[in-house]
């Protein structure tokens, strides 16, 4: 299937929201497919990361599924079932659950997190193929400006 080249003048008038939405869906689908090929899901990786003191968790303390859902609110997708994803990690021995229902990262889970993180550079490299770092930085800065112009905040 041939891709039609849209003239720059026409592209300049197209809605950013459309293109950011298309990009978001394509990037998430690509990432999740690559992770599934390696035997895990993106939400499972996020669970491990959010429970690891060596990654996102500030203290390595266990968290309930609702606490984890709240911690991941800015990036979890509506279809992501954290309870089911966590159960899969408990079955693998990567998480344990205490009497209060809080999830804790096991030694095996920490090692899995480290191992799974090794997949990220290859995914990033494939997605960034043919994109100069300077162009990527410019794109991110433009997106940040669009966010601010729309009244949003940029972290």
C-alpha cells in the first residue's frame, strides 16, 4: 500500500490532536506487541516497576491494586485489568500478596523487572529508526508547547 505524501502546507493546517492520537495508538500497539512476543504485558512491567525500590517505588513498600491503579493513572489504559495482571505475576512468583491484599515484589520479580527492562532499548531503537535525535527533541518540545497552549501542564 503506497503512502500518499501530503504537502507541508496542508500538514500545517491539520489538527495536532488527530496525529497525536494516531501516534499514541500506533506506538502503544507496537510496544505491547513486542512485549507480548517476550511473554509479558505492559501493565505487568508497570506493576513490577511501581513496586521496585530500584525503579519507580520511593520506598519498596507493598501496594494494593487500587493504590497501584492510582499511581499509574496517567498512563494506564481503560482496558488494563491490574488485578488480573497482578494475579499473573503472583502465579509466576514475581509478586506476593500479604494478608491485607498488598502486593510486594519478590527477588524473582526484581530480577524479572531488570531482565524485561533490557527489551526497552530495542523497542525504542525500532520506533526511532530514521529519526534524528534533534528532530525528536524538536517534536517533543512542540508537543509540550501544544499542551501548555491547551492549558495543560508539562512535567
